[in-house]
C-alpha cells in the first residue's frame, strides 16, 4: 500500500461533509459534537489492543489492505518498514493564559 496524500490537520468543521458523515471514534465527537455528530467506539484506544495488533502485524497473523480512503496498512509479516512516525498530540482545548509582564523593568 502506498500513501497517496500527506497527513492533514484540520478543524473538525472544515472536514469534507462525506468524512463528517462517517462514524467517528475517539475524543473528537465529544469535543466537536456539531461537526462530528456520529460518535462510535471507545474514547481512547486500549494500550493492550495496540500491542496485540502490533504483534499480529509483525508476525504476519493480521490481515490488512488499503482502504478506499487510501489509508496505509502494514503488510503482514513485513513489520513496520517504510512507515514514518508522526508527532500526534491532543488538540488544544483552551488557549494558554497570557504571560505576565514584569513590573521590575
């Protein structure tokens, strides 16, 4: 499988309507219920489930294809070669408080 586009960061409301109409797992639907009204699945992925998936993919016992959206899957038995780790973080839910100016100078 080959990724056809780079990862994208966008506001939930700016996603195409066809994507916003899909079921959405994770924290997005609770943070942006107007834009992501179809909540499904757990809020957070279990660490155990991720470890299990990693082991099955590395040993070749997990199936995998490319999705219609062009998502990249790991080929069973080939490990994670060719995948580049991405920096992911929780969205900023509140702006940082303003810094205070020193009154000494």
